[in-house]
């Protein structure tokens, strides 16, 4: 058996303090490495002895993935602490987005009113229910993003107590298909690595930009049409600050749901963004007195 006291773990020749657990004949070793730069090569080395006195050394090398880095200049000076949560702009059409219902550029085109009805020469009207939206067409979500087209009492993904999608659902005389949502917020983040997650049906694009409505922000993750499935988005924040984020999510047909969460890197536990009582709470704000020029539509 492995002698726990003999275990040494090194990264690039520098020792780390390992956490060792032994259960019967299985020995588990954990060690926290420093944050490595993207595209760099490193070597791990494990040294240990067994109860018979034999010593073993194993080394292996790897290349760090090319993860996105959110630059300090994306940070904004302040937020309105009285306006927590998210704001969302919703667009729904009576026809499918074509060519290709499940691609992000066509979802952006729908949000921008870029699909024109040949019978009228005008953009197809937005058939989402306007009740609850402000003068600029934004709905307020003061809670978490845990949405389902079938409204409260339904479930999809990892979290219970799903909410109705603003402008979509029982009060909408149209169907619950062919809609796109731009979910915008400002997150308070510390410097360091993050793993965000989106469980969506259908697709999404998550980005960080110079403003919550920036359609050309740095892409952190995306997916096309699918059933409710996870996509993880790894990235690094260079310095503490308030950072604008945009989650563009769309529905083509059948079921529709969306969860936006963060994963604790040490434990793997999920916490919905803005859930102050979760394992990894992240504050979200829907308004700021500081606004910057940005691209708000992509036709």
C-alpha cells in the first residue's frame, strides 16, 4: 500500500502541499496549482513510496487551454445597488429563422428586427407579450435566471422552482416557440479563474463586453439547438471590478429552458448567478450610471 507520508507532488519542479486521503487500497491526492497563463506547457511529478519500501516517480506534461481573459478595461466604475438582477429583451416571430434556426448570428438578426416579411416589406412583428416590459422593451428579472416556457411548477436542468420566461407562456396568445432573449447584467467579480455554466434548450451565446447590451463582446461559450444540456464556460478575470455580461438565448421549437450558474472550482457545486445563499454567490446588477458606446444590434 502507499505510504501517505511519502507522497510529494511537484509542478515544474516546485513542490505543492498535497491533500491525501486513503480509503482501503485507494489513495487520492489533491493539490492546488497556481493560475497558469493560456497556451503554456507544464509538468507534474508525483513521488511516493509503498509499504515494502519501493519508491516510484511519475511525470506527465500538458498544455493549458487557450481560455478567454476578460481585460480590466471592460470593468465599469459603479452600479446601482438598488437594482439587483437582470434585464431582458425578448423577440418572437411567427416564422422560423432561416437559413439555419440553431445558429447565433440568426438569433441576433431576429433580435435586431432583421427578418423582413416580403408581403409587407417590413420586419416581422414581435409577437411576445408586451405586458411587463418598459418603454425600451426590457423586462426586469430581479431574481435568478432559471426559466422555463411552461412557467412555475415545471422543471428542467439542475434547479427547481423554474420561472416563466418574460413575454412567453400562458399569457401569450402565440406559441412558445421561435423566440430569442437578450439577458443583460453586470456582475461583481474578483480577480481569478471562473467556470460559468449555461443549461439551455435550445442554444445560447455568453459574452462579456463594454456594456451589458454589447453584441460584439468577448465570447465565453455558445451552443446550438439542443435539449436541456450543460455547457461550461471557463475564463479568467484580471482584476476586481463590475463586469457587463450578456447571455443571448433562443428557442426554436418544443421545450425551452435556461439556467445561468457558476461552478465552485473546488467542489463542483453549482450556484445560480445572483443566488446570495449559494455555495459561490455572485452579485448581479441590472443598472449602472456609467454607460459606454457599444454595438447593440447585429443584422
